[in-house]
């Protein structure tokens, strides 16, 4: 089971978890609209979320666009 | 171009910087910036661009000053209540630095006028307050090949991304799909502290000055997220999407 850092918090995700699972675990909405996810500082294109596996020590940041100005 | 004695004195503290010289200052003076939205982000952006000596600054906003704006929009003062924001801002910016030209455009950016508004600018700074307008500004800048600084702020969160269309990721590359309407938080619903908007707007102004002058390394292909609650910052690398409807080649 990959032990990762998700938005600054240590967490463990189920075996085989991908970037898509990390987005879900971060609390983003079901379709994760308006969200970008970075693994070890590099944004993962949306089309690759499900095929990007997480491994121990991975640092995942889920960024949410904000509209205020 | 040579700087006048008054300009040399006015800009002396930035001209003193090792990385900033007459050439950078000349580039600012010959530049045209468009600031879309003179609210919480637009207040610091306009102030710092005009103060630094950007030669032409266009200020676009179709709203009037309201009492609930004043805690976070320090370019507007209590006597401005009810006045068009573009005019109220331009009047003060002209007093701040009479060496530059400030053009007020009391109009709301929409699909029909977006490209005309950004056309001919050296940099556009998006200080609007909705995803719809952000995508409009982004798409117009991509179509016109104009550099852009995107940012948003709400509550304690801020996000900034600089864009050179055709060279670095655009706003649509970074966020291809807008958040669902029901999940969106704006300053109107979720609130914001003026000081937090000041941080994000100042980052935006700095990015615009870097893009114009060629000094420093702008946030191209990088997204900065700032959390004012604990002062943590996240900087991630991103890239262009080959199928981006806004910036991918035909």
C-alpha cells in the first residue's frame, strides 16, 4: 500500500492506487473538474491520472482553481 | 530612449537593483499593459504597474464601487462609492505617476469585446472574478499571442500562472474543465481577506513586470499556489496540452 504525502499530510492509499485515487482522497468533487494534480512536483495530464501509479514516498499535490479576484 | 531627471529620481530605487537597469526601465516605458478587473487583485496590480513606470496601462472594469468592496480593494476610497471603478482607479493612478498614461475602460469584458480589449497589449493581467471571464481572457490572449498573468484568490487561497501563448501552458492547459457551478467559491460567497488578495495581486504585478522587462524567471509552465492560512506555498511544473482548444496549433 503506497504511503504518500497528499497536500502536505502523510496518508496511505490502497494497493494499486493511482493519481486518480489521490484526487478522490483529497476530497475533490467526483469528476474533479477545476483540479490539477501534481506528482513529485510535476502536473499529471488528466488523461494519465488512472494510469499513473503511486509509490511509497510520492508527494502529491491537488490544486484547485479559484475564481475570486 | 533616455530617462529624464525626474524619471531617474522616481525610479531610482528600482534602477539601483543589480538586475534592473535603464534597459529594463525603457522596456516598461514602451510597454502597454491591460488590467482586466480593478477589484481585489486589480488594486495592487494597477498600483504597482503604474508606480513602476509601465508606459500605458489600460484599466477595464464595468462595475461601480460598492461599500462591500472597500475592505479588499484599496485603490477605491469611500468617496468613490457609486463611481465607475475604471474611472475611480484611473484618477488615482494618474496622481500616483503622471509620467505614464492610464486609460480607463468602464466596460465589462465579454465574448464580443475580449479580443479587441487585449489586442496590441504587451501583457494582460487577469484580475476578473469568474471562471467564465478567465477562460475568455485566456482564449483572447492565446488568439492574439499576448502574454498573460492569470490569478485567482478566495478566502486564504491564491493561485498564479504566467502564460506566453504558444510557448507555455495556458489556463485551459492547466485547468481544461471549470469547477462545477455549485462547488465554486467566489469572494462573494466564501469571502476573502484584503491582505490575502494583496499578496496574490502583488505576485501578479511582479510577474507582469518580469514578463515585460525580461528580468527574472516568470511562472511559465509553473503554477504557484499560496495558502495564507499557514503561509505554505506549492510550486508545480506543468506543460502545454497538445489538444488544447485555446493554444494548440491548428
